[in-house]
C-alpha cells in the first residue's frame, strides 16, 4: 500500500539548529549615532545638458572643430561639399578659437607661426566674423609677387610644373566656371577639365594649383609681409579672393593677422556632391564622394 503523506513534515535533521545572528550591540548612552550612508544624487536633465554643452565647447575650442567648404577657391585640394576637421592647438588660441569669438582671451596664447604651405582656417578681414580657408604662402619677412601667373617668393620663381588636367564631375555642388572647360565624357557624364600645375615652395612643400588662363591678379606688385601677418592664397588661383586683393567685406582679405587664425586643416571626414535628399535616405549614400573621405593635409 502507498504510504500516506504527512501534512506536517518532520525536520530533516532535528539535531542541527538554525543559527540566530547576534543582536547589534547597543549604542552607549551619549555616543553619536553612525552616519547614514549617502546615496549618489543623479544629475537633473538641465544640469546634464549644461555639462554636455561645456564639454563640447571645450573640445571645439581647444582640440578639433568641424568646418565645411562652401566654394571652389581651394580646388583641386578641396571641393565644395567637403567637411573637414581643423586642429585648434597648432597656432595657439585667441578669442577666435572660442565659439562665437567670445572675447575671453585678450591676446593669443601659446602662439606659434604657421609654415608655408599649411592650409589654415581663419576669420577673414575686415569683418573678422566669417571663416575662410586658404594656403599659407608668405610668412613675416617674405616678399610675395605674382609675375605672369608664376608665384615669386623673395625674388625667386616658385617651381611650377604642368601636370594632367584636374577633372571634376558636374553636380549640384559643382558647375564649370565657363563653357570653355565643360566636357561631355563618352558615357554622357558632364565634367569640368581645368589646367593643373604642381608648385613646390621653399622647404619642399608640394601641392597642386589651377591656372585657368591670364587674369589681372596674375601680375601683382611685390608685397613684404610684416611681423604678425600672413600672405594667404587659394589653390584655385583664378577663382580666389585672397591676399592679392585689399581687405574688403565680401572681397579680398589683404594681409591676414595671425591672431585671426582658427586652426589647421587635418582630415576630410565627409564629402557630398549635394544631390542628397533628406526624405530619400538612400541618396545620403549615393551622394557621398567616398574617395575623398580620409584625405589628409
């Protein structure tokens, strides 16, 4: 027969007793009570937001800051639609290093002079409120002159060698400067072909420039760069308002004060031909110019 189940089971080992934890010792009369453990206080959303803004502001002011290229004055090195990172520390820091040019720094600190050939971002004179990007051509003490479209530094012609034409596809961001440079490729693609040359500055810095034919700015008087100033030029020599022109709002920039420097171009992190549509996600990728991403300076 099956043994019936007991309603109240017997303990498994009645000889073993369950230990009882000792009672806490009483606090002596007059002794202070032990302090309660403080719980970590979580930041409110406004406090978190303020901290985030401060971190971003510090990073953009003293380390790296993004910039976009809105024109073709630096072709062939930079194209309209490129997005790059600029290093903020190489030339020191001034109020122009800070967001909105907040005047917290009365003068440039940790100042360092750029090298010829550096691609720099700066606040363009005379307004000092718009970011421009150009190449450093003349530093203090240099004499800069254009003669027949050839750059001269300190009385000597900078070597200029013809290379293959620069070819760029026509897109929402790019149109040929004139019909003379427009070409229809065999597959029907519309492109622009620009005469391209290689320049080599004293010290060995080499880069390519465009020369679209004779322009008035191909012949200039000699200019001596004074202390604290820079002579800057665009690589697209015939489509750049730079130090060859006097500083006029929306025009030339004259000799740029070194205090106006914002940073040095370091890497292209993004590039688009302008054909992307926010409402068509696949165009975010088809508009990318993949071959330009990661380009260094």
